[in-house]
C-alpha cells in the first residue's frame, strides 16, 4: 500500500513507513516527482516541463538535462535501508512524457476530488443522511495543495481549483448546519477552515454569526477585531459592508440589557475589577487558536520586519518562599492591570495557570522586545505592594 499526501503537507508512505527522509537530499528530483504527480496520466511536452520547473535556469542542453533527471527519478526508490517496489512509471511516447501510478497507490487530492464528485450529488438529495461522511471529506482537506512549494506559476491554477472545490463543499456543509441550528459544529469546522483559508471572508462571517447565535458576543467581537486587523495589516484591506453590518449586530447584542454574556469564557475576576477597553483577554483555547493561526500564516505578511510577539509571563517570589494562593490571586489581578496599561488595542492576553500569563503582541519588531519587557517590569514594580514579587518574561517573534 502506497499513500501519497499532498494536501497541507507532502509525504510518501509505503507500508506505513515514510520514505521521504531517505530521499530528502534529492530535492530537484522530489520537485520533478511532485510535478509529474499533479499531472499524472497527462501527456507532457519536455519543453513545457522545463519551462514550468526551471525557466530561470540556464542549461546548455535542457532536453538532455531533463532526460537525465527523469532517469534518476526512476531510480529514486532504490533505497538501501528499506525495500520499496517501484510504484510509478514514466514513459516517453511520441514526444510526450506520461507519468502513471500503480493501482494500489492512494493519492489524497485524487481521493478528495472523487469523493466530492460522488457526494455532492447525494448531499443535494439527502444531506442529513450523509453529512457525517461529508464532514470527514471536508476535514480531509488539511491545507492547500503542495503548500510547501510556494506560489509556483504552474501550480497556482491547479491549487485554486482545489480551493474552490473545498469552499464549495464547505458552503454546502455549513448551510446544512445552519438549517439544523448546529452552531457549535459550525465553530469547529470554521476554526479548521480559517487555518486553511485565512483571508476568506465568508468563513469568518459564518464563524462570527455562530458565536452570536450561541450568545458568545464577547468572542464574536474579539474575532471581528482580530480578522479586520489582519486584513488591514497583512493585505491593506478595509472591512467589507457585510463585516461592518455584523459588527453593528454584535454591538447591539452586547449592549442589550437582556444579553447573556458567558463570563466563564473570559477572566471573570479581571473583567469585574478593571475596564479592559483595549487589550483582549480570552481563555486558553481561543488563545491557542489565534497562536496557531499566526504561526501558520507568518509567511503571508507584507512587511517581514514586523511580526507577532508570543510571550509567557511568570509571577514568582524572589525571596525563594512559596506565595500563598491569596497572594498569587491578588498579584495576578495587578499583573492584568499592568498588561492593560502596557499594551495596545487588540493585543491578546490569556491566563495560562495560577501564576502565568500568555501574550500575543501584534506589530512587534525584534528591536522592540527589550523595550516591551522593561515596560512591563517597570509598570509592575510601580503597583505591587510586596517587594518579593517579581516577573520572569520570555518574549519572542513568531
């Protein structure tokens, strides 16, 4: 059994063993294999292959170079450490190269497309019967096609087609969930979809609307501010009319005297004690979501000199004596106040445990890290009423 993974990652698994580590040094051949794989069973002119893969390189005899590379690719599975039977062939017929796989090979993007072609029909007929299976198909789309290759010209239109298939399937599935008031499921599937298509507005709209329907107005507002800020900072795009209308809806719900905000989702004590008008306090699970989003999409930033700071602040006693629970609780409230005063609008804070805070700081530069750390320490020293209290701050750029 051979499984080839291309969505969100790349791997070749033969009998449950990844062979990528054994052939990783041959990056030129792996790139050629990926190209043939995406164009499997299609007639390919040698000139087109060269133009797509190596147009910027200057070869004395490019056709001969390609012939040599293909010959080496045919032998790439000759691995000393493990026995791998050839599972693909590359034939040259009437001036064309044709790449094909053995029948026992399973390729994820091929299976994804086949499943959608089959299940889109059934989902139009009886979505309730098939929605669990359809959900599994959607979740199998773990990321863009050969995402590790970057934006290769030959790959962009193919990748875009699969993105459209994914978004179409996602739309069908979310429509069903809306009809059946399954808002928790909408949130779960949208969280995964946002990691794959981070700037797709409709996914964020569905996500925010689901939060509103669950009366999680504070989180809806947090996510609105997070997404619109990302659009502006990363792509220089202002919020659309739909987004601004949704913002008004959130504020109306949040300001309503009958609204039921789930304070368990926020730091309850801090919310009562201080008016956090700028810094966003959230629970650990939502913090993890924001962190993973930023980590996955750091390469998309327009300005590479500006990043997102990830940090952890630990409260401890410099007297080497254990703090009481009452002392820790009081000191953490003071730390929350300090972070509110020290950070900017839209920065994210979450309490990790009894004596630690997690922070996400947007628009941070490497040269500003020491300034931020000193500012937090100085502000904390101003408000603390016990000299033994101290902070250990670790802050890095994602």
